[in-house]
């Protein structure tokens, strides 16, 4: 870690749930911000129950919640909402992922918050955005990508939740831009971060491909399988080899290394015969044989690895972005180095509501000094239920 993290002194109140919002909060925490996560007292963020579970803890929650503080507030109760208002009053950033209008119904209308706290940066993260005919509609990453055109080239399930991930990164960039502007203006901002916008932006290569004419769903472009020189192929032992030889000089060297100079003209052959010839070429050797053959060649060709294999790869291991905890779950550091050091949030993910009492006391809220039982009666603090315990027990054994 750098001697002083980049966002040291920044205070974030996080009301988000599931994947993209908590990822935003985690990234800000990695960079040094103090993140206070407000969770529902009985079950908390649903990400805590995302399978697989090990020893009662979700592996996804382990990745997303490290380095944050957890405060349990039942926002259906007025005392808990008052406590939240106090937390927000001292925050630099408020993250929320409710459907549009929900924050206002809690008495925390963004426009009113901005009038009361002019320096506050609010990031409203939602699937469809705060405006538009679909704003209040349900959705998930798959539907955001579907509507944004990101699934069109293959017409299949995406490999990663692109809308969620790019939405989180876009939201972080917008928050940092708003904080930078605040230095000059003294004013915060209200950010409307829609995951469908992020999915559309992530498909920028697809938008560029449209310049050659409208493309039908299922019609690949150059980087999604249309070209034989840029595809993933099975090897003789049923492993997968990623071939990314877009440049003619790379393709020529691959063909010559494999003893198939006759395939040099097949690089951009979009016909089924062209694809089949290259597939047969790759399938003529095992993955190990391809790796040995190409070890001395500087070519954009690589084996397709599982996450565990990726962590053991010499390049990934040297970079140190992934490590395995004593519980067997993976931890991921911030995906960049700052002056040679990798920022990262410390420690294990907190138990639900672990910091409630400390945060209440620190902020001098009206409930300071109340017993834990009294706080729970006010909707403040963790409340255990048999139903939640049974649900977690079942998930852990899936």
C-alpha cells in the first residue's frame, strides 16, 4: 500500500446491494476511502447469501465486502432513517441502488439532500436509469446487455456480467470526476449511472461494426468469431487455445510454425470452410504441444485457463492481483499499481452489522448509549431470525 492511500479521508455511505454497487464501494475502499455499508438487519445484502458458501460465508461476499464497515439499519423504521440521515450529513459520497423514487420515499430525496448538503456527491446506480419508460422496470445484467445490443454478435450468454462490471467502473469514474470538480466549485453532484448505458458503451466495437451496415442478431463481427484468425479453438486433448493473430505477420508466423503455410490465405476467410480448416489445424496438436511449439515465438496465442490456473500462471502470480485465503476463497487486489504498489482494502469482510454500535457512538447519534436490545427495537443493529439461519444453512450445503 502507498504510505497515504489516494482517497484517504474520504467518507462513503453505501446503500447498494448485489454486485455492481458493492463493487463500486469496494473499489473506493481499495483506494483508501472509508466505506460505511448500511444493510438490512436480518439478512443484509443478498450478496452475503450468494453461493457457494464456505463456513457460512459467501465467496462472492468475501471478494466484494473486504475493507468496508457494516451498519445494520431497518429503513422501514423512522429511528433508523434518522440515523441514516445523520450518517449522510457527514459523508462525501452516497451510493444507492434502489429503484428510482425509493430514496425520496425514505425522506432522502436526492435534490433535497443536495440542498441540505451542497458538497455531497450522490451516485444513483440502477438498471435502466432514473429517466425513461423502463426506469422502474426489473432487470439483471443479462437483460441490460440484451437491450443494449451487447449480446447481438453471438446471440448467446455473456462470459462475464459486463453491464454490472463496466457500470461499477463507470460509476467510480463519475464519482471521482465529481469529487475533482468539487475542489473548484465546492458543489457536489447527482450521478445517474444506468447499467444499460454501461452495457451499450462496453459494446463500442459492435457500434463501430454497424458502420458497414446494420447487423442482425447472431451475426458476428471481427472480434466475436467472424474471422478465423481471432477465435477460441479446441485442441486435440479438448483444451482450448485462444488465437488472436489479427495482424498478417503474426498469422504468417503461426502458420509457418505449425507447418501449414497453405493456411496463410485463410486468415480473413469468413466462409465455413475457412473456419473448419483452421479448427482442424489447431485440433491437430494437444495444448501442451502447442505451448511447446510456440514457446519461442512472440505470438498473441494463449491457453484458456480456469481462475485457479490463472492464479498460478507466472504473469498473474508475479503481478499479485489474486491470492487465496486460509478459508480457500479467493481475494482480488485493486487491478492497477500506483507507484509500484497495489492498493487494497484490508482484512476480512465484516459480519452483518459488526460496526453498528461503534459508528453510532462515533457520530454522536441520538441513540448513543442505548442498549443493544433497545437499538434493535428501534431498527438499529443486527436482528437474527430462524428463517434467515435456515436459508443460509441450505445455501451452504448446495
